[in-house]
C-alpha cells in the first residue's frame, strides 16, 4: 500500500521506516503500521498549537534527518567518560543502533532481566505486546508516532516480583553522526514488590546537528519502587524530543531526576498516572542552558485513585539569550480523595536577554485534597551577593557560588554517587563559564 503525506518534512522523516525488516511478532508490525498511518495524517506542531505555543521547532524542520546507515566503530575508551561504574549492566546504542561490544550484560540476579527489544520480540512477545506502545499514545502525537513507526529495537528492563536490582541499569545513547535521526525506545517493567534504578543517558561525540526522538514507557506494579535518572547532555547543535509515560499501581513509588544540559532545542513530556490507591511520585528537574538554547519541559501528574502523593520541584538556570519553558499540570480525578500534591517551579535568570515561560496548573475534581503549586522567576539575590562579597569573594565568584548552589539542590538527590559527583562538576564548570557581561 502506498502511503503519502501532505507535509514534506514528515514524508522525509518517514522515508526509512518503510524499509524496516518484518518483525517475528506480527502484532509489532501491525502497531508500527498504525503509527505510520497516524504520522502521515498528523502535522508538524507550531506555535499556533496551544501545547507548543512557547516552543518554535522551525529550525528542526529545516534539516531532513535520516537514520544512520552504518554503525560508527567506537572503542570502550571513546565512551569511558560516560560509563557509570556502579552500573554493572549497561546497554549502549550508537546513533540508535545497539552495539553489544560496548555493552555489559552479565548474568543478572534472579528475576532481573535486561535485554534489547529485538532479543525479546520472540521469547517475551506476550509481555511486549501488553505494554510496548501502549502507554505513550501516538494517535495524536506526531513524534511518538514517528518513533513507533521506526520501532525495531531498544531497551527492555524487567524486575520480577519482590526482586531488587541492587545496581543501577545504565541505558546509554551515543550520537556520533551529523544529520542523522535516531529513535531510542525503552520499556521498564517492575512487577509487584520489585525495586530498580534506571539511568537513561543521552550523550554526544558529534558537535553537528542531529535529531534524537525518544520514547520511554514504565510500568510500576503494586508496592514496586522505580528510580529514574534521565540525563540529556547532547551537542549544543542537536535536537531532542522525548516522551515518557509512567503508570503506578497500588502503593507503587516513582522517583524521577531529570537533568537537561544540551541540545539546541529540546522538549521532554513526562506523564505519570497514579492508577492505584496510595501510590506516590517525586519528580525533580533541572535545566541549565545558555546561548540560544531552548529547553521545554511538560509534565502531567494524574491522580486517579485515593491517597496519592506527588511532589515536584523543577528548576531552570537560564543565561545568554536562552529560553526555558515549563508547563506542569496536576490533575486530580473525581474520587481521588485525600490526594496530597505540591508543585514548584523555580527559575533563575542570569541575563537580561534570558527568557522563561512557566505555567504550573492544578485541575481538581475531588473535594478532600491538599494541593498547592507556585512559580518564581528572578535573578540572584542582591543581599546574598552582598554578604558573600563582604566575606572577601569577588563579584564573579559570589555569582558562581549562588548559581551553583541553586542547581546543586536538584543534583544532590540523584541516587548514584559517581554520577552525582560528575554532574556537580559539570554544573560548576558551566556556571563559572558564564560570561559576566551578559548578566544584569
């Protein structure tokens, strides 16, 4: 069947998806075909769309990215600076292609399985069919539809009932080729009573423009606990658009730490659904951008059952002529009584040209809840600067110290020591590298 699209950019992106080999699982081919059909029917979002009104992705549409045709040969030393020593299990994808030579998948503890989606397509087909492309909806979402139409490989992390994965699992996505498009895919399943930590890490060995379009789905069973560390530290010329959907069963727990440092334009949509009574979520986020970067974060914390708890703190540090966007919604469904939710957006401007749009939202349809939200946008505190200068620090050192402390509050909650220390150094270096003349 011949499929056409009215938008040339979408047509260019979809060109390679029609050449994918058939999957051994017929249901997966059907799901990809559905996504391809939807991608052809959808349009590229613009600032006229309410959900994108602060984020102009026109620069992304000027380059017709295509998937990498070959794998860049890398040695382990090439990615040594990104390896997390605490993570005994590591899957490495280079330009969207799994590279077993760079990965480390030793014998896992009982009940813990880490593999590629391609490896699991036959052996665990029933599990994949139940969850893969079921939680991030692609019917009205162009980029999720594009990702799903290219769905061939990715990462699968499953933790069995009442099992604990003591060491974090590191999913490393490395970009090495300019003008390529990659479609990373992750599925994380924690069965009832399970516990695991997953690091989702996007890095670059290429300074040119490329496009990462990522989708992650997480299923957290009753009483299970998932810690999700997500790092986006890509090329400053890259484009990064990602979606993550999390579902929580009774008494489940989801803790998220997201750090955004790279990309010319980035957008991250995180939707967490409390589908079981007593589930809780904590979402911490930090975006540190400068120059002409644009970083957009959209989150939804949806409480559908009673006794749910959610806490969110999102911070941005914006220098130069950069632009940060935060749109966070807490949605309390009818019947979700005794919900306890708080949301805070805190934003620091380091330049007169820096720009922030922040929109925390509450939608509540239950009458016995405790919910709050708030947003602050400002510059460094003059009294704190004066205090530090009176103690002998230069103006630049005082500014750097306060800026670093503002971001370090989020970094310090990351539960992986080596990663925490590395990110602290990165934040300190970036705050010190800021040009004093751009600040007001």
